[in-house]
C-alpha cells in the first residue's frame, strides 16, 4: 500500500482552530469526554455545524482513496455508526490498510480502513475545527450542572497550556439584569428550505424559516408578558442584545445599533430584519432563555438565475436554496418558481383505432416499437419547433417520479420527458422521453419545469407489439391494424404494400404458338390474356371482389392496389402509374392493360391472397402489322423474344387456316407519315426522394434530367444504335424533297456520327435548330442531316425532363463557372428530391449544392 496519494492535500495544521476567548463569557455544549479533557462546541456555531453535517450526507459519492494518506492529512471517514465525518490522520497502519483517525469536529479517535475513507472537497475544508479541547478548573460545578439536567454551560477561558488545551471555568450568571452582547446567527443550507418574507429593503430581503414558526410564536407570546420584562437600569450601549417595543406596540428582540441622543436608540429587530428608533424607556432586559436562540430572520438576495421570480412579496411563502454568497457575505438564493406539478396522467395519450391507421415507425426498444400517427406529425413538428426555442426554468430540487418535465437529451435537443427514477446516481435522474420511447440518465442541470404551452400537445408516441409476421423499419411509413391487446399494449399487424416489380412476371413462351385474347390496345402496344389462364382469371376476379379495406395513405408510383373501374363498376387489380393529386391517381389494370384515372375513395388495399397471382395480361408488339386486330377476340401468336424488363414482347400473328405458319406482315411506307411532340410520352418522373440522372446542363439552374434507371439507359442506347443503323441504310427516298420539315415536328437528327430523336425548334432554312429530346441539348443542323421519324422509333418514352435545379442562389457573374461545375455531375446516379410547382418540375440535389458551396459559388 502506497501512502503518498493525498500527501499534497489539506493538512490539519492549515485548518482554522477555534478558541474560547479570554475574559469573555460564552455558551458551550459538550461533544466528547476523554478522562479530564472535555471537547466543546460553541453554541453560536450550531448552524454552521448543521451545514457541515448536511454536506457530509453525500460523502459516499466523494472520490475514493487508492493509497493510504500521510499523517496530518484531513480526510472524510465513516464512523461505526455508518455516518461520515471529518478526520485527521494520526497514525498510518500499512499492514492492515488502515489509519488511526481523530474526528476533528468531535475529538474521539478510531481506526478506519481505507475503503471507509474519502477525499474531502476543498469547500468542506473551509469550515473551522469545531471541537475545542478544554480542562475545567472547577469540574465539580460542571458535574453539578450536568446532574441538574443542563446541556449547555457558560464558561470563561483562564489560560492556554503548552499542549494547546485551554483551561476554562464554569461561570454562574447572575439571575438579575443579564446583559448580552451577542446572539447566534443562522444560515440557509444548500438544500431547499421553505421561508416566509418578513422585511424588504431595496434588493435585500429578510426571511424566516417556516420550520422556526413555532419557536417564533412561542417567543413572541412570552415577550408580550409584562412579568418577563424588566426595564434596563443602566445606560444601554451599542451592541447589547435587548427587548424593545416597536411602533406596533409589540415587544421584539433587538440589537442596539446606535445611540441617537434625546433618549432614542436605533434598534435592529433581529427576528424580522427591520430597524426603528426606540425610546430608552421602551427597552428591557432580554430573558436569558432567548439569548441563545439564533436570530430568526436571515438576510438574502435573489439570484439572477430566477427567470420566473424577480421579486418577493412580504408575508408570502417561498421555497429557496442557497447557491452562493455575495461580496457583502449575504447569501444568494434561488427561488422555486410557482409552476404546477404536471403528472404524466394529466397529458392526453394518442391511441390506435380498431380500423386502419397510417403511422410512422419512430423508434424501438427491446420488444416494443413506438409509432406516431401520420395525422399527428404536423402537430408534433409544431411542438418540436417550439422546443427548439425553449428557454425554461431549471428544476429547483429533485423532481417527482411520473412528473412531466422538459429535458435536454444526449443529442442536445429539448424534449418532453417523464421522470422514472430520481437520484439514479448523484445528481442524475432517469427520464423516459415520452415522444420518442427511449430513456436516458440526465443531470438535473438539464431538466426544466414543464411549460404550459406544451401541456396541450398529446403524448404522440404509441407503444405497440407486433405479430411474428410483421417487420418494422425505423423512419418508414406503414398502415397498421390492431389485432388485440397484451397487458394493455396494442398488438398490431402491418397491411403489406406490394409493388408491381415484386410480382412474378408473365411471359409468352418462345417459338410456341399460343392462343390469346386481345383485351386492350395502346397505340402500337396490344395487351393479351392467355386463353388457358381464363379459369385462373375467373378465380382471381372472385378474390378481388372480397377486398374491402379502403386505402388511407397516399399511394406511390408502382404500388399495387385494387380499384373500381368506371366502365363496369367492378374491382380489379391495378398498379399506380402517376400521382395526379392527393386524391386522384392514374392506374393501369394489370390483368387487362387499360388505364384510368380513379379517385382515392375507389381504391382498396391489395390483399396477401392476390399476391400469389402473376399479372394475367401481357403487353406485346406486332412488327409490320397491316391487318386490323379486333379486341375481345382470340388469336394465335408466336413470341419472338423474352424481354429483360417490362418492355412489350415481340410476337407474330399466325393464321390457323394455313397449314404452314405464315407471318401477317408487309413493308410499311413511312415516308408520308409525320409525328409531333404530342405523340410522344415522357418517362414518368414521380415526386419525392429518388435517384436522378442529369443529361444536359442548360444554365446554372436549368437542367435536363430524369429518374435514374439502368433499364432505361440500356433501352436508350439500343434505340439510338437502331436509329443510326436505320438512317445509314436509308435511300434518297427518305429525304425531305418537296415536303420540308416544320417547327414542332419530331425527326431523326444527326449529332456527330450517330442519329437520335429530335424536335424541330426553329426553322432557319436551309438550317434548323433541333432539340435532342432524350438528352436536352440543342444544335443547328442542315436538312441533309435529318430524316423522317418512323413509328418504330416512337414507342420508347422521352428519356429526360426540363427541370429547375433548386436549393441555392447565385451571382450572375458566376454563371459560367457554376455551369462548368454542374457538368461534372452529368450521366451519374445522384440522390435528389423531385417536386412539382404548377407544371414545372424542380429537383434539389444536395451533393451539387454542397459542391458549389465549397467553391463559394452560391448562397443558401
């Protein structure tokens, strides 16, 4: 065991030692006796001794010693009564890892092990050594007084021995006309104390402890008894403690502050804090019994930290605690604000209804998940905005279990919390964040009283259990239904939201004649149903009619639902193609191929049973078809390919009357057909967060872009390769002789060594300005670099949209530099957010915004 850890700490020699003054009578009490040596306390120090004892109550949390202290060091030691006291090391015993400790505020000595020692904080060493060792010159008088029940004694010091032990004598006070020149004072502790305000002078208040109320009442009753009042027979002097009659006709304890002449004395009333001029004839001797009673008024000043209490009212009660001392030794206090205790039971809780509810998974803890109803999100966001601006009153003392408070969490944000455990460790409480579902141990300094503005908000968090078939991801939106309750906690299941790409794909078998029914046509794409699957289609139709859970969320593009068709008022499976508005959606009926705009109220959730059926119709194309196809009729077709995506399958129509299968096709003369931009369909651009690709940069805030899709990029590459091959093989008949192109016409236009789809923007004959619709760039080209568009190249959706790039502002002088920087991000997969304002598409791409900020080219 090493012995040097606390050798540099405070020594017993550095502490103030109290003495009994020579030739002055003081009142003492005994705290310990060791043979002829008595250890005494000054009665006037009672309040400070109590304050020391209060601070030592938390000594178990003080820093432990890992090494034995040196002789003379002052430590905190636990006595056999399991209470901690101050002590000095008199002897070190390394063999037993212990020390012989003298408890300096009492005088007794005990051997204490190192695990029962702590390092004293410096603030505690500011107290003097309260025990004073003395010998009595007349111990027989002491013995007699003890036998008569006395607990305090009046003594005078006679001499001080070489050992530092004073010789004192018992002084018997005369029964008549005692004169007192001092009175004990008292202080507020750093624990909450209830007080009543009795006097105010500028920013100085005098308060009385409510706990002293009975003592004050008893004393005041006694002082009004004439039998207890003896008029002074001498000329009172400044500093004497007397009983004086106030202007209100009542007698009070007081200290003479000044002789004002003309038989007037300025008297400070020690139990109320006020000062008056009193005639000498209204001054009496103080009863000895009240000379040792401390002043019952305590001077205080208010702390600047009081946000809600800036002044105190006379005769009103408050709870205060001392937080420091001013330069004039007046205690500074913090006042408990007049806020109401808010129990968690008083706050309304959000609940899940038995029908479907749209929720967001907010958090999870152990087996529980915490949900927030989407209908409550706006209110919760409103509350969170208020919490960001919150400036509340720090709690005065330890809060109450189940109290709702405002708490600063580990994320440094203010939230509502419920107290679960107080003093979970010194200075900390455990808090449940009621709108998050998580718990933390939080210091009291980060806990504030509940503000009334947050009482009106319900407890947004809903704790649930989920069944074994359900999976939740934090931050995701779900539609849930309550199945039952376990210990009053809802057990919920999730209504699965299926997407079209998750369904099994239906393909017609390659090079095998198969009988189909043509059920719908969209331009050059036909939708067919396999005749052999008609029983399955009938079975599916019956299953679809059982769907009755009306949707409550806003569907997304590609989501599978059930919708009622306006043509026959029957429900069918469908997939969302486009979000028209919050209540209107364009859908395609996946088992028939036709599209329709339907309202939200006509849509139902896609049941789990419907998911086992693949789409029972397939889009097909028939190249070089000249014969008319009759819908709802059956034909035999031969599939020529297996597309990798949702592109239509290429088929040939065959005649059943011909023994040898012959394709019904012939050459198409396309030279006389013209197309305009309205004949083309743009690739869907859904609203929301998604991957985006930029094709062309037009200006610092205008780009041509689209949703990023590997399949679409591959299809676009295949298309312009086919167009290039087609144009390179054309003869002069395909040129524009005698029939020149016009503005607004879709043509095939050359760019460098390849051919692409383009829109004629301006006619500068013999040149034309064209916009390459799938990329967004414009060029001026000659008519010899153009060819007529053919229907074969019109089916692929236009692969880009003109969009406004948002999220920043810029100076016009930086335009060229900004364009060059944005071009660095073209033809890449970028995460962004798409929105629509009127007819204009807008995109915000944080990666580009941050890139431009780093180069000081933009402002937010």
